[in-house]
C-alpha cells in the first residue's frame, strides 16, 4: 500500500520521532549528547515510508520548550498523532514508526553503560504509552 503524506503530516512524524530523542536527552540521559547522537543514528536507519520522511528535515520544524514538561507537551501528542495518521493509510507503516521510535529511544537510553535511572525509565514509558494511545 502506498501512503500520501502532506507537509504537515511529515512535520508531525519528524517532530514525534526526533522529539522523543530530545525528551530522553532532556530527561537526564547520563550523556545527553551521546544519547541524542545514538537516537538520531537509529532514526536515520529507518526504512520504508517512515525512513524517507525521517531522512528529510521539513521546513517549520521547531521543538520548543524550556523544560522537559514543555517539550513533552509538544512531543507526546505528536507521537500519538503520527501513529494515528499512519494507521489510517497503512497499518504496517504505523508499526514501522512505533518500532523505529522505540529502537531509537532504547539506543538513546543505552548511551551510557549504566542502567537507565528512574526518570529515564518513566520517560520511556510515557513515550511508549503515547505511541500506543
């Protein structure tokens, strides 16, 4: 099945995926820079329609927020919206998006050899819940 995404749809997907990595970094990843790098590498490894969207940087992309809560207010609804819009067109691509984001989050949280702390574990849970909402 072929999917058609508007510029706004692509912006939602990009904000959701890259925003999830920003949330992990902002939530206290031991090495925020390494977490962001590992997450971005994982996102750039995506395939299918999702991979093509994540490979581009749509105009108008802005992750704003001066706190973790501010970033979460933008990213968590975008995660839910991204899955919903993909589900409408191609459920397999929605699954691809979910897996891609979760793999990128895992790569980000494992940037440091220690186990993720409680704050990172909770942010991961919130991201997963938003993807499944």
